[in-house]
């Protein structure tokens, strides 16, 4: 078992972001989380990453209960988990090579981490991770010179360089064009399959979720509406998931489904 949630709820002041969520995700599973804006997708990933404690319920991550551990033990557990942000928090003046190599700061000692800021310790490793995403030529560029889609790809390269046991991705391709988005999700999928990594990604694009992930979890109003294999996700389920949302044009998805996608 890689991840288990039992009755997880999360409040942000008076707002309930998650409402009694119970899930089990086995080691090596690849899961997409979909749902309308504000449904609780990002909150779920923050809880899974042990970045925020749940208000109630029980989280088990890689055989541990994060919030029952000491601070040091919880930090070591987090080093086994990578979180790809929709807008990677990368300092504008930081070089791309340093940003990618920072993926292993949790596995390195303090001295090596400080030295890496001055003299990147594994330039070939960073270059290889970036090359898979078409960014090898940006190795020594400052992050502030990159577009939003390029920054997202740097965030993915950083997570892949980390070699985590659990990889969480929060809207990791939202700023990319369709070709790059498909390529990047395909790369995450391949690495997860080859390394036995548990992959959980939140996505607004239903077509990308159905095309790249075997298991789909639909979340609405902080609760799990459905949890099914991709082939079993029907028009009716998607209509219910996105009911009453502001809609844009229909987007064709796998299995000849046509889904109305909410404006992001």
C-alpha cells in the first residue's frame, strides 16, 4: 500500500475543502483526479504530500502516518515524495540547473546542498532530465527568463531527477500546448511504470486524464463522486461531475465521449 486515506477532512477557516475522503492507492498505480475548479483537487494533493495536516481523519503514506512522526522523520518521509506545482515556486534569478538538482536536497546533507548552490554537483544528470522535456538548451538560463509552460517542464524535470516513490502533480501541464502536454504526461507515465512509482495527478483536461491514466477519481465539493477505471467513466458521470459549471466548447475525449469542459 502506497497511500491510504480514511475519512480525511480539511478546513480552511469556515470552508470545508475536503469532506470525509477515503481512498486507497496501491504502490505503482497511476491515478488522475478530475473535477471542477474549487472541487478540492489541490487540497487533496497537499494532504497527500503531508504539506498540510488534515482537520480530521487518518493518512497513511508509504507505511507511515506523517503527522504522528517527529519533525525530522516527517522531513525524511517527504524526501520520498515529489510534488509538481501548477506554478513551480522557482526564484526568477535561480538557474535552471540549480532548480532541477534541488530535487535531491532532501536526500543530500546540508553541506552538499549549500555547495550545489555555488557549483552544480551533477550537471549531466540535470541535463538528461531536461533533455527528456526538450529543455536541455535552457540548462544555465535563469528561471525568470522562461515561459509558464517551460517553468512547468522544469518542475517536472526536478521531480523526475528526485526519483521519488510517490509523485504528485497538481495541474502540471496547464500552461503547455496540447502536444507538449501529451508528451509531458506520457513521460511521467513512462517513468512511473518503469520505476514502480505511484503517480497521482490533478487535471482540468478530461481528455488528457482519460488518455494517460488507467484510474480516474472525480471530486466535487471536496468529496469523491466516483472512482473508476478510465474505460468506465461515462458521459453521465462527467455531466454530474461538472453540473452547473460555466462551460466552453465541447472537447472530444477517449472512447468517443464528448465532454463539456469548464473554463479554467
